[in-house]
C-alpha cells in the first residue's frame, strides 16, 4: 500500500465524535467533491469521487450528522471508475447546506467578507 493510500485509509476510519468537526469535514468534502444541479427530477446534491473511500466517508458523515441514508453507486466509463452519492430531496438538501453553513437560515448564501492575510516579514 502506498503512503497516500495509507493516509486516505486512516482519514476514512477516523470519525470525530464532535458534531461540529463532522460538519466541518463534510463541508470540505462537499466543497471539493460535491455539486448541486437541476435535472429532470428536480434539484439534486451529488458527491462524486474517483476514490470509493471519499464517497463512503461522505455517506457516513451524512448518516451521523443528519440521520440521512442515501444510495451510493459505481459508474465505469472509458476504464475509469467513479463513485457517486446523490440526494434528490430538496428539503434534505436545504438542511444539509444550512447545516454546513453554505446557506443561511433564510435559504440564501451568506455574505462572506474576504480577509487579507498580512505578514510582517522583517
């Protein structure tokens, strides 16, 4: 097993008991691996990754933080494997996005101020 595979496996196994840590990890995973779209069946939230552990971790965090069970699927195209987790219920999507602070309580994106990092390099 390569070093990076070992690290990914270790991160997959670690689930923090604190809900705020679980929400932060879920927010990061959705930021990098998630997408929101509108299809023929309505709005959906989808997590897509080439590594099954990433999608399994999202599935586990959704279960633990929001008590949501969703299906995962595997899709293979052109010798590449993709792993997916999809949520189609608009109310659940809203709850998740509000829980990880991607939406405020009114259902709108919160205003984020950009902060400049200032370094003193004397």
